[in-house]
C-alpha cells in the first residue's frame, strides 16, 4: 500500500495552527483545527473574511499593513475618537484620538503614524501623532479639509493631498508634506478632487486615484490617477471604473490596489502594476468610505465603511501569485 511518505519522500508535518514555514506543494496536519492543510499559490486574487472591528464605523483614518493595521476616528451615528489595532486576526481597542472626527487621512505604521484633517465639524487642519501607545496633538495642516488623500511611512514622514473644502468649488488640489515637526506646501495635484484613494511608501512617493470631481458637494466619479515623485504630480493611466465617495487604497506607486465605491456594486477592486490598472475580484461586501491598509497589490486590508448599514466587517486581500493555505475536505 502506498503512503504519503513513500510517494513524496517526507512524512506529514504536524503543526498547531497554520504552518507558516510550509512551501508550495507541502501538506501538513493542523492539530488545532484537526484538518489536513496544503500550501498552494493563488492563480487569481481574492478577498477573505478577517476579524470584525469592535466599533462599526465609516470615514475613518487608517494606516499599516494587512497583519498590523490601525484605524482611528470615523462616524457611527456620531463622530468618534475610537482607535483600534489589528494583528492579522482580531481588533483591539487602544488609546483614543484627542479630537473625535471623520473623513480624516492617515499615514505610517501600527506603531508610528500620523492622522490629519477631517470634519469635526467644520473641516479641520488638526494633526495628531501616534507613538504606538497614545496620540499627541502636533502642528496643523496649512489648509483645513476633509475627505483628503494621505500616506506616509511614520509619524515623521507623510504627505496630504486633495480634499473637500466648504463652498464652491468644494474640491482642492493642495498638497503638503509632513517632516515630523511641521507641514510645508508642495506642488499641487493637477486636478482638484476629494474622497480619493491613496497609496505610497513615504512622502516622496505617492499615488492619488479616483475621487469626486469638484464643483458640487456630491461630485461625480473620477478615473484620474496621478503619481508624486517628490517634485511634482504626473498624470498616468486612468482607473477602469470611475469612483469617488471614499474608496480604499493600499500599496506603493509600483504595486497598488484600490477597492470599494464603484457604482452599482461599491465593491470593485483594481490592481496597479506601475503602468496600468487591471480589474480584480470585488470585495465580498460592497462599501464606501472604508478603512484601508496594505503593503502592495498582493496584500491589503479593507475594514469598516458604509454599505449601508455601517459596517465593522474586515476583508483581507491575497493577490495572484501569493501563497495560500487550503484545507483538505475530502
């Protein structure tokens, strides 16, 4: 009688939980779940269910990666200051923002980040710095706004761009850079807009995609994409599906993902390879004004948002070519 060891040359590894050291094609026994599992490589990108947030909300600030994210502020039925930290499995409430607000932007990591702008009301220029334990109010943006884009690598490095300002033309193209002490003006976006997707590694490299067109407080949906190279913003290939109203974004200027808020499904996902956008698998739960985090176009996180209703659901993105764990069912 043939056995797995005889056919493959090795025995079945026993492991309590997911065997992170498994290589492509390896089988092991998960003694926690009491199931056989197999490591394969995904051929298409897909969203899977993550742990729910403790507080359902939308229009929140966000930063970090798929397994180390932070979400702050937002709207339930009122504006909140609640901050939660994600470890790849579950959310834990940590120290609140000093000022409750929604439609704010953020950049950095789970342990070193910054949030800025938002609506208190009215539109605010407030900035708060996160040290992994608590928030500290620091120097403010030069232009108060909400529904802005922003990204960064830490609490000393961020960029803010676009956003909503009250009164015509509603959208702004203003861009500012944060150095850990103050905000300084940089060249503006080529096209003013708000509620746009953002991605980037730091304040020298960022991507702005989609958004709502200015001219109306409920503007249309843009396909425009612009890249920041620390000197200027340059328009590049458009999104396939125009969208605004608070879509999510994650990654870098050469490997990014945008998701959510694409009528009528409000769940459409597109992947950026540094040159063009490709339509991917939609979110399982369509939503707008969601929280977002992620390192690239193969690993991202979507959380919270408005369906309706207001959501606490989290989804994790695994792109094509990524290792995935399959459970053997028969």
